[in-house]
């Protein structure tokens, strides 16, 4: 599903050039659950942003579902994001002015889904995430675990083919963290491809395999945990 | 989608109450000022627009070619109407109104007697030119004959109640007239004030006068036939005067002016400098100035919005990142932010509409207008508000929307607080806008100070005579006019009366002009001179100062027919040397006497008075001559003692009743006449204060908001500085410096502009203050002080906060 070849990303400030990604290559098959690990600053998040079409590489190619998307327009990226990709962040990133249900509904609005269908889908996914009773609350009224469940609900509400999770348990205690990992595993078992960036060896065990990065380079791959 | 936008917008408004308040209050205040000014300007522009065929109606005025600066006179010779009607085929109709000055006439019906001003004496073609709506009667033939009158509705109601008075009799002074019609009320947007109109034929003016090109006593109107070109008519009229009229006139009577045809729609606003004009005048300069101020205030309010929205964008960045990650396009986000601004503007517009309805009565009271702000009955107004909402919302919201919607999710989602780097590029814009806001404020403050100074000068300048406590009224009734000497003597006996004078030509009242013949270098030359027809007590009553010679004296019998007193300007302009040298010189004056037009009064200059201002300070002092001429006496000035004015006035009233029991007394005080002259300036002054205050307040609201965000942004820096040993004052200075520099830049920009604008305004006054330099200094300091106070509140708050808390920001 994802084909990454010789990917490079360079950050430039006035005086210093930093290679965030250096000749990174790996593939992710449809239905796989892949964890990307490595120390802080190794380029994990940069890689995830490129996969999520939020950032562009400076070299190499990136193929998404058979299409070369290395250098497509911003409009096309937005299109691909909203139809195929769901995001889960460490800091949840819910919109504070919107209720739980409204936050989950948002991707459907941008997709142009009709109101009745939106309502149904939101209800279904909230029930699935066991957060239905909190549907009219605002994010700041929820616990961290609940917030992350809402974020996962939002990521999956339009049934994307790929979920990108950036340290999804980083801000959670262990029991809440486990719950979220169980959720992701369930989604993966239902057929969704998942790429997750994590620091946690514990979380990485949920994945089918681990890609380890160091200083912008892949140092180990295909390690089954 | 829109519902989602509005929902977020609404919750955002509630969440950031301070921000919302600043924006909404600023915009609402700005819009209120704009709406009020807009209503005023609209009302001024509506003058005479209701007159049918108004685009074909013109007023004849002349511009003097002999004066130093061109001087426009609204009253012209009666011959213009005659000539235009007879010689110009494109003229459909002409009409003249006799200039009578602001005189009161006693109207009487049955037992009811009321003094009424603003009566017109007009050609019977009046309603052919101005097709005014009638309540009773018909315009056809309403001014035919010599004994008809058309009344204004209010006057008719005063005398006859609510019944139709057509056919009933009315006395004007002692002449009986018949009511032929009643005009509908609501003529407040007509340039002529009408209480009643009587036909010109009733005045029975001698034919010799009506065919005189030198007697400039009429307001003259022309209606051209459809399709006629007014420029051609005007050119033809000028040619006619040079070719056909001038050759027939004697050397002394030659015309010294050029005629113009002024469109009816310009009479109200474009005649503010006209002399001998009694129409209801506006002033296009003031209308334009107010329009500009309204624009300024709205601009300041819009800038607030742009500034606060971009400053606050750090808080919205995360939301933008999330929405983009989920798949929102930049257009969708722009639309979202624009709809937020429009919503916010809508709230402000609604508030402004409420404020406007509440404040309009105050403005109406102040301007004497009857403006209405009735949204339900005026769909156009509602439409205008809708357009205003959209335009202000889009203008103010466009740039912030562009900035916000262009954020990159990768950059804004990562850190909890977005660093200032991304926002650096909007910093220059924010600073630029603050500079513009403060430049506008400083500009307005300087203008307000200069106008204040000039207006005080107008009111308080030493006019060369003592204008305080002088009671002033015209004589009425045959008995009083005949026995004016006895009347005056009895007035002087009243306790509390210091002196009394009877004459024609008192300061602040109408004065006559005529030629004075002065021998110069062996030749006799006639100079246009103000004629002050006085008695032996005039100089004493007004407290004029003699700089040479003596006052008129009753003991010297020659003073009555052979003595003149000049003012200093006359001595100078006639080339008579020093005041002392002028004494004893002979001058001549063609006596106002219909029986023998050639008779001359010959006499010697017996005195010279120090110049005194008998007209408004708009007018340069002119040569003036004082002489004893009882034939023209009709006004009385009574100087009262400062103490117990009330009983002195009572005493004067009693003497009046003795001499003229049939007429009630109508008096005023001389200084009121002068104060009245500067009413427009007084109003301008008040309006400037109010709107300058609004502009500064709205600007400060924005500055306060920005200072809040600046303090927020630099919290960590402040914490670190404090830990390193900075004290409160150095941190306040640090935070305030950023804004104070902007105020200084603003002042540097505003000063020359204010100087230019105010120099031009002052040019209109013949007597004016020097540009007050202190106004600039004080305006700059005031703006700086207001800015400092606004900013320092936030600065002190930030500086006194616990540094440890501040450093935990990141």
C-alpha cells in the first residue's frame, strides 16, 4: 500500500542544514500494522508527516496505493487525506469549541456527506468507541483516555484505508494507553492499515513489525516482535 | 457546513469574551459614529431634492471683480430677472424675492398678535418655479394682486387653528391681506425658510428702482426650458451685460461683478461664503470633513479587528492544523474565518443600529434637524446595513482569514505554543495599522485643538467696542418712530440704564453700504463705504474709542448736517494720512432721498474711531463712516449696568409700552448676535470633540487588546528577565517601548497633514489665530500618554506576575 524509496528530507536554517531523513526506504502492505521507533529527533515524525501528505520530501519517491504522490498539488493532498487517511495524535488535537459529536462529524462535513448519513455514522462510531454518553460534552470536560478515544473515532469515522498514529499513548496512563492500543488493533484486524510512531516498546508489540530509525536512516527493519 | 462555521464562531465569541468585547464594542461605536454622520450628511445632501424640475432651476448670483478676493453676492439687481425673461428664449420662468433682512413683522388675525420672521416678498411666479405642495388653496394665482398671502401650515394653525383659512383676512403690520393658500408642513429641506409669502406687487416699488442695475436687492431664480444648456445661458448673459448694458450706464454706475447661474441643488451647501444671502445654509467643507472623520473612525475600528485577529491567530493555529489534516482546503478555511468576521460585524451592526436610534434625538436636537432612523419603514436603510455588514466584515476579515488559512499543519500542530517566527510577517502589518490609527487620532486631536482655539478667538476677540449688556430692538409703531428723542430720553431715566442710542448700523446687525466721495489729489473719488447712521450717543453706548478728533456734539448745530467720523481703515484706504491729518478734510455723501437724487451732504471729518468689528470675523474690516442721519433710524441699543439686569429690562419694557402699546416688545442682546454668527463653528467644535473622543477610544480598545497579546507572547521572556534581576519598571519600559515608538512615528506623519488641513480652514477667516504650535505638542503628548496608560496596565500586570509561572509557558 505504501512504497517509500530513498526518501530524503532536509531542514535548513540560515546557517545549518539538518538531514531529517536520509535515504529511507521501506514498504507497508495493505492491512499491515507497522510501528516506527527510534530516539527523539531521529526523523520518525517527519516520516509520518510525509506519509500523511502533510509534508513533502526533498528527494526520493513515495507511492500511495499504487499512485506516485511525491509531488502532487496541495488540493490533491487534501483530497487524499480526507478520503483515505485518518490521523491520531499524541496531544489528541480536538477542536475545543466543538463537542465530541461535532469533532467526530467534521471529516464527514469536509467530505460532503449528507446530514442524515453523518448522524448515523457518528452514532455508530461513538458507540463502537464507547463514548456515546459523552457525545454532547466538550473535549476539555473529558479525561485523556476519553479524548483519545474521540480522536480515534474521528480518525475512523469515514472508514479510511490508512490510520497514522503519532505516539497515540504518549499522554495517557497505562490502562488508558492499553485501551487505545486495543482499539487500534481491532481496527487493524477489521482491515485498516496502521502506521504508528512510538517510543514505547510495549506499544510496538501490538504491531506486526517495527521499523527502527536513527539519525534519519533506517537501521533495522522487518523485526517481528 | 455554514452551520458548523457559525457554531464555532459563536462559541469562539463566548470563549474569548475580552477579545469579542473589544472588537464588537469598537466596531459598534465606530459604526454608530458613521451612521450618525451618514444620516447628517445624507440629510444635508437632500436639500431641495424634492423640488420638481429642480435640475432646471438656477439661482443668479454675482461675483465682485473689484474686491481683493472674489466675493459672491446672493442678492442681485431686479433687472436680471427682467432681462433673462425678455431676452433669453431658453428661459421658461424667472422669479425674484426681495431681500428684507431678518426682520420681524407683526401678524394679526382677530385678537391674536404674533411676531413672525421669515416672510418672503416674491414675484407671483414663485410657485411656477418652486412647485411646493399646498394643504389648502391652489398655487395658481395665489400671489396675484397686492393683498394676497400664502401661509406656512404652522403659521396658519397658530392663527386659525385646524380649519381651512383660505379667504380669511390677516393683518401684516397694518396692511390687511387675504389668505390664498396654505403650504403643507415639512419643508425643512427647502433652502428658503418660509412662514408666509406676499406678492412683490404689494411692496409697490417705484419703477425707477426696479429697472436699476445698481440696486442689488433681490434673490433671483430662473427655470430653464428642458434641454437648455446652462453654461451657454450663463455665457450669453455675461456677453449681454458687457455689450448691451454696460454702454448704457454712467461711469459711476458701471457693473463691477460677473453673474453666475447656481444650480438649485448647490444653493444650500455651496453658498457658505456668500454675502447678502438669507437662505438656510450648510457648508460643504464641514459636510466633507465629517464624512472623512466617519471614514477615519470606521477605518480605526476595522484595523482593530485585523490587528487583534492576527495577534490572536496563535490560538487559532492549532484548529487550522487539525482542520487541514482532516482535509479542509484553504478556501474552506477562509470561508470559515470570513463568516466569523461577518457574524461579529453583524452583532456590531445590530448594536450600532440600537445606539443610533438612541442617540439620534440628541443629534437632531443639536443640529435642529428632523432626521429619522426607521428601519422598519425604510427597507433601503435595512439594505444599506446589510451591505455595510458584508463590506466591513469582508474588508476587516480578509487579511486575517488569509493568514490563518495559510498555516501549515506540520508546523502548527507540533508545539503547544506556536513560536512567534511564523507570525513575524504579520508584525509589520500590525505595526503599520497602529501607526495609521494613531496618526488619524493625532490628526483629529490637533484639528480639535485648533478649531477650539479659533472658535474661542471668534467669541472673545476684542471687537473694538463693548458688547456686553446691550439690549437691542427695533422701534415699532408710528408714535415711537416720531417721538424717538423723547423715547430715548425716557429710556435713559430707567434705573440700571447707562446709555441709549438710536440708529441704523449696530454691530452684529445689518449695515448699509454706499459710496462716500473723498477728494484725492484734486480729484473726487467715490469709495464703497459702510454707512453707520448714528446719533449723539452711539460712540458712548458702544464704548468706541476715538483715536483723533471728537465725538458728535448736540451743542454744535453743524454736526447734524456737516460732520463725519471715519474708522481707521477708511482713513488708511482713502489715503488721508494719519488720523490726525484726516481731521478737517471735506467729504461728500449722496443723501438717501428719493425726491432729489443728486443732493449731496457735504461735511468735515471731525473724528476718527479705532477700528471695531461690526460684522463677523469672517469679514475683513471695511472703511466705515459714522454720521447723524435721523431719516434711517430704526434700531435701539440700550446699555445696562452689570447689576440687576432683570429690573432694568422690566423698566425698558414699561417705557416701550408707553410709546407703542399696540406692539409687544421683541428684544435680544447684542452679544447674542455675535454668538449666532459662529453657530456653525461652535457645532463643528463640539462634533470634533465628540468624534475625536470616539476615534481615540476605539483606537485605545485595539491597543489594549494588542498589549494584552504582546504581554502574553513575551511572558516567558519577562519571567527569565525577572529571574536575572530585572525590576518592574524596566519591564514596563521594555513592553511599552514597542508601542511608544509607533506613536512617535504616527505623530510625525500626522503633524504636517494636520498643519495643512488647519491652515486651509483658517484661511476662511479674515481674522484668525496663528497656528498654535502647542496644539501639536499637546496632541502628541496626549496620544503618547493615552497609549502609555493603555499599554502599561498590561505591562505592569505581566511584570508583577510570578516569574516561575511565566516560565512554565512552554
